[in-house]
C-alpha cells in the first residue's frame, strides 16, 4: 500500500483523511481568484460606473478621483470586514461545537457595538481619543459578551447548543435595548451615528480605519491559525481533546480573546453586520471539509468575497441611494439561519 510522504500530507484524526499541501494550495488559489474577480466587478460598478483603465492611466479624470478617493478604500474595507467576520464564525463554531454559532447571532457584535457607542458618545466628550478608545472599548465589551454568553449557556458544566442560541437571542435583545436607551438621550448627530452602527455600513471609511481593522484582524487570524489543529481535536469534546494533548483552557481563552479583538475592531468601524460568519464557513465546510487548517483561511477569503458582493448589491440596488450592507447580509442570512435551525433541529448539534 502506498503512503503519502509526510512533507505532502498532514493527517488529522478528527477532520478526516489527509489534507495535502497541494489540495490546500489549490483550494485557496481558487477562492483567491474568485475574490479578485468580484473585486474587479465591484470596483467597476456602483451608482456611477467607471473605467478602471481610465482610473489608473488618467490622474485628472473623474474615474481616477472616484476610484482612489471613495471606491478603493471602501472595497478594501469590505474585503477586511468580510474576511474577519467569516474567520471569527469558523473559530466560534469550533469553540462551542455548534454550526449555528456566529458573532452577530450570539450577541457578541451587539456587545461590541454598545461599547463603541458608549465610548463615542461619552468618553470622547472628556478628551479621550476617538481612534484609540472606540476600538479598545468595543473589544472589551465584545470579550465580556463572549464570556457571559458562553458561561450562561452551560448546564451542569456542559455547553447546551440550543441554550447557547437562546442566550444569544436574549443578549441581542438586551444590547439592542441598551443602545436605544443611549440613542434616546443624545443629540441628532450621535443618533445618526448610532443608527449607522445598528444597521451596519461600509460607507466612507478612512485609511486609518482600514489599517486599524487590517492589523487587528490579521493578528487574530494568525493566532487562530497557529491553533487550527487543536480546534479539530476540540470537536471531540473537552476531555478527549485534553487526552490528546490540547490545553483546552488555554485554547478557549485564546479563541475568546482573538475573536473578541477581531469583532471589536470590525464593529468599531462598520457597526453590526450579521450572518457572514454563519453562511460562509458552513458553505465552505460542505465544499471542502471541516479541517480548520483549511477552513479558517478559506473562510477568510470566502468571507471577503461574500462581503464585496453584498456591498455591491447595497450600492447598486436602489442607486443613487444606498442600502445598509448589514440589511443585505441579514436578507441572505435570516432564511439561511432558519434552514440551518430546521436541518439541525432533529439531531444533536455538532460539527
């Protein structure tokens, strides 16, 4: 019987047979090519159609001004936000062993949004730097929300999948109510900003925001990738994973912190954009398997493409007006979540 050389294949006892280097590279290259195609299409179309050739060759043209001043930073932000949210969804699903887990559904994004709003409305009034304090407080609130949801969903020391979803729904309602309380006591300027955070939008990002989210998102992604194999073992359960050499408590804390940093960074600039972390990892898991060594980077690329498409629809559907991109992802994600809930309802939830 012929065996694969160690240099070309990596066996995982949970995620399945062999994940060869060539298969991993080919899948990621295919997804990257699809992402590049969607980016080119999204760069060309919008409320105003432009010529990319003209944008790059004629610095005095309106196409150049539109592309580099408005469309390019928005496209890059869409790529980063979608990539981060999808990678977070894949990691959270591994952590709680629940294919329905996602930052928006579990109330983590709502907690981060409330933190960002409180920082923007109250802390910046006393001289705090908006560019520093808003992402920091959003991260802290997202982390607290993550830990609280996880702890409250445990029944007799065991994580109950449907209890987790119920706790997430309750937290979403609570954070939404808290945000509306803040909204009722602020002026019109802040009320408009709060509405932006509730609906989710990629409108007019600054280059500073793009760099901030990119750096924090990349840091969290690297931390998750370094422990991707441990996430595979985690699907066996905490005791089995520990017997196979996984430091379960450390892994859980790492996923908590990494995903909270990533969600906090995204929410601080784009508001609440839900369901990306549910749809993308699930479709990629069906297509390429559940090995997180492939699933997490695939989700990163696939989420970027999904968000670029959603943002393109938001920009062109009722042009020259614009739909919040969070509404577009919700229109896709709501029915998909119901389908997933019905599909998983008749059996124990697990990856």
